[in-house]
């Protein structure tokens, strides 16, 4: 685990930049690095959807992250907890899309039309920030605390 990145982001934002945009830029840079290393992007995740969890972190909105093919585990598969830093398990609902959503802004209707089916999922979140000492900018930069998922 590493220390929180929020202070570095705050210093960069002091020049007038949006701290959330900077955090997503860190996430994007890490995504580009992962893709260049051969990882395959297969989906997206929405985190912090629970108002209770948002209150714990002092935020008022969800965050978003990337799902890679090497993060999926099969139903019934034994999971090595060493694969995730500081793991926590969450019940989720996964939407499997029939086709990509090609444009940047999507409506609820766009997502419904693109959805092939929904199914229960388990997410094993993991924070690379030591002791889960996270704020919104930390979790965004940390790919929305993504770890593993089971479909």
C-alpha cells in the first residue's frame, strides 16, 4: 500500500485545476499503462453508490473505474487474498452489455437498450492506499478501489 495521493492532487489543483479531473487523469494514465502492458479492458464499474458509504468518505457522488479481464474470477473459484490489497467483499449487480456505448454521454435509455442482461456479482474491492485512508480523489486515482470481481 501507498500513502494517500489527495495531497499531491490538492497541490496540483491549487493552480485552479479541478481535483476530481486530476484524479481521473491519474486513473486514465494508469489505465493506459495497463493497456500498454497487455491488459484487456472489458468493462466499467461504478463505486460509492451507497449514500451510507458516501457519508463515510464525506462525498456526495459515486466514482467510476475500469474492469480488466484479469480481474474476473469464476463462480466457485478459490481466490488468493494475496491478489488484492486490503480486500473487502461487496454484493453487486452487473449489467452485461450487448453492444458498446460509443458516445461519451449516455442516457438511462441508452444503457437499457444496450443491456443484454443483469446478474448478481461479487466485487472484491481493494485499496492500494494504506489502511483505507481514502477520500474521493484517492479512490478515483486508485481506479475506484477496484480489485477482483466474480460473475
